[in-house]
């Protein structure tokens, strides 16, 4: 099996994020890390390979490969390196000045072109990036590639030619299955991402990260299908009234709710 | 006058209030056409008369329930091609956003998700970066496709009965993923988290005991949420997590109980209209965003408040 994991480098989710004057997220002044939620995707890809590997391990000798695919500025290779040190085999970073400000439509178009090149059987994604939080790229990839879409998976089983997931939706717990190729997105309760071991970190330094431009990929795309008109910092919420509970905290709360007609 | 398509979301044939909100937004832009993609249209159509809708288009097929979002996006794209609407509005749920994403690809159209407002010129308002920044955007290419968060507008009542049309859908080449079984969600009798107008959440301070949080929620008719600390500890299901990596809620009232209010939690609830916090630590950051804060033990404050409301 050829497995691809799509990852994104994002501003550290603990950092305060601000809009730049160009109507885009200011990425220059914050620490960039591998999107938290993508670590679960890397882990799940490793688990799938381990379950099908004669040695029980991913990597050479498993008969399967895991390629990390990322689109972003060149420094995105730092985030990719973490996925490699967890155990993925190699990585492709698509980087091009023309891709700055890409929206989900552009991102899915570019990633789909690379996935098509590689002919992957399974593409694993996180459920969303912690910066843009749209949660639509996996569905868009399925639409562009004609792969089966199995998103928000809480468990994944692969039997070589087909894939089955279970997921929690507003309808209840659903089981879905599809023939390969398929796009899967995984929720964070699916697994516990491993910490890269020292051995893994050393091995990752020797793994190949291929950087590709749009010309290498043979596609072109407009960067965005929408336009930001303006943005403004929301006035900070002023702290309101704070009372200490002196045995009457609950009653004071009730009085507040009634005064605001909330109860 | 131009038409606006809204997608009728439903759970087992029951139409949520959010569809009425879409109709109310849609009316600003044009005549509202509601599109039903379901085998349950007989149950759904009568529920739509409460909303400001002028026309209903029914796409019938068991495939919509069986194939998840791919089938719905495919049908909706065919309706868009026929109707050439001024915009397509969809509720901003996980499912709604995926449908919108696939539709945007099919129609080569721009997509704005998680909007909290849209005006007559299709300028959408979003609240991003955990509610710290307000952004106005427009679609610059194709038919504007916008997903709107529930609880963003007061529902306007409908007048008159909408016309009903059937639309024949082709499922050729539909997404091959099939739902093989569904275990229906256990109905706890509480509203859905992202739809609820009141949310009561518990965090580390509950120490694993959500009973007072649930009791207070039930007195208020509220949904129950949880911080990541509480869901990671296994005290409450992950599906109830509010915050950066969980659900984003924007209710009329949000009550944070025993939640410190780390930036990751605030990102999921900061746009709530009114915020109440109960925490033992007077320095907890949640108080910085709370309209009303009680420094105290939730195990004392909540039961007293529940009793007080029952008497009221």
C-alpha cells in the first residue's frame, strides 16, 4: 500500500494570532509547528502499516510506504521533519511564492495534483488545521480525486482492498466502508501519537524531503476564490462583575440571569 | 428577484431551527428556495412552512442517507446549475461544511465557512482566531457558497405556502463510501451542543463529577459542554468538547464551571453573547471574558443556583 499523510505547518495554537495588513494571517511573527491534529493522522498511518507489515514495523521491510505531503513556505519542512521522525518514510513539500494566501480550494487543488502523481491507495488527514479551522480540505480532496470519503474516523480498519471506519455524528455512531482508494480524516481520540524516539529523530535526518514548485507539479491555480474586504480586532471583552461566594454565590448568579432575562 | 438556495439539514427527518435561520439570512439576498436531499421529504416539507421560504425543491433518494455527503453535494450542484442562484447557504455543521466544500469544487465557486452574518450583497462576517478578530469577506469567483453558524440570527416566521418541485437526481459516479450501520445517538433529552441557546460546561474543577453541571443545564434547558482537560481525563465524551480542537459554540448564555479559560478553550466559546464563570481561583483567565463571575466552589454555587431557578 502507498499511504500519503497530508500535514500543515501552523502557528503554535497557544500563540495569539493576528491578521496582517494584507488580510492574511500574520505567520511571520509566531512560532510555527506541525498542526496538532495532523499528528494523529501520522500515527494512524503508522498503525495501518504496522498492522500489515511482516516485521510489525513501518519503514523498509514493511512492504508499504508512508509519504508526508505538505504545502506551504519552505520552512514547512520543519513540521514535515517531525512526521518523519515519528516514522514516515519520505516527504514532499510543495512550495511556491504563487501559493501565498491559498484558500481551501487552492490547497485541495494542489494537494490533489500531487496525490494523483503518487497514485496513493489511502490518504490520511487530520480533521482540521488549528489556524484556519475550516475542516473542508479532506472532503474537497475526495471530490477532486474521486476517492471515497471517510472523514472524522474514530477507528480505522484496512484489509488490503477496502477500508472501514467508525465515526460519531449527530446521527449516532456510524460505520462506513469503501473500496480503496480512499481519503480518511481522523479525530484526535483515535490514538495517542508517539513521541519521536532519539533513533527516529536521527533516522529522519537521512530521509528525503523533496521540494516541488508549481512548475514541477505542472499545475497552476489562482490562490483564492474569495476576497477579504476588511478585518478588525474585536474589542476585547471587558471583564464584568466578579463576586466572591459567601454562601450566596448561587443566588447572586440567579439574580444576574434574571436581570438579563436569561432564565 | 434572484433566488437563494438553502440546504435543508435534518436529523432523522426532524428539521432544526438553523434552517429557519438560513431562510432568514437568505431573504436578504433574494427569494429563498429550500433544497431537500433526502428520502424523508414527506416528513420534512410540512416543517418548512414555519420559515420564510418561497419554493421547495425535493431531491429524493435513499442514497442521501446511505452515501453521506458526496451524494448531497452532487445533487446540490445539479440544482445550482439549473437555478443559477445568487448564493447557496448551508448550516455550519461538520457535515454542512463538507457538503459546501465538495459543492464549491464541483461548481468551481468560492466558499466561506463559519460565517455569523451575511448581508444583501453577500458580504459575509466571520469571527476568527478564537473570536479575537472580525473579518468581512466576499466570494470573488463563481456562485457564493456560505456556511452560517447556528444561533446567529432571530428566525423570521414564514407567510404563505411555498411551491414544491421535484428534481430528478443522477447518482452516477457517486462517492463509493457507504454507511453500513448506524447506532442512533442516545437521546439525553438535551439540545445539541452547537445549536443550543444555552451551554453549561464543566472543566478540571468538576474533578470528574459532572452531576451539578448537568443538573444546572437541565434547569436551564441547556446543552452540556466540557473543557479539553475534562474530556482528556475521560470524564465527559469528546463529542462535547468546546474549544480550539473541539466544537465552537456561540450561545446566548455560556456558563463555564471549574474551567480556567486557557486560550484554547476561549477560542471555542468567546463569541457567546453572555458569559458566566464559576471558579475557585480568583485569578483564572476565564474571569477576563466573563460578564458575571462567581469566585467559589461550583459544588456549592451550582446546586444553590439550580434550587433558586426551580423556585423562580
